[in-house]
């Protein structure tokens, strides 16, 4: 795993005892029901990870950027938070 992708996981996992690996985070970013089980991780991804790294992470995990953007909009509506990717 390259440094940028490792920093994504460090950022989203930092405050939580439940640590997600890349595959688990990618699944959360594609399934709203699963994301609701890890809302802090998903919120940290969209709010604390730089946009370029979000896109790089998506590409590394076969998540299409338009699908990730649509998911960010959906998660934003559910969480009440606003995220740059959802804009």
C-alpha cells in the first residue's frame, strides 16, 4: 500500500478502536447500510481526507468516482454533514 493510501486509513481509523482495512472502508463507501454502522469512519473519509486522496483511494479500490460522489451526496443527506465531494 502506498503512503497516501496508508494515510487515508490512519486518518479514518485514528479515533476508533474498530479499525477498518482498505477493503472494509471501500465497502462502507459503496453501501449506505454498512456506512451507517461506521459513520465516524465514513465522515472522516469525506471531511478529513484531502479530495485528491479520496479519488486515489477510490481508484485503488475499483470505486468509480461518479459513484463515490453520488454516495457522498447520499451519506451527506443521511448524516446532515456537508462534504466537498458532495458539493
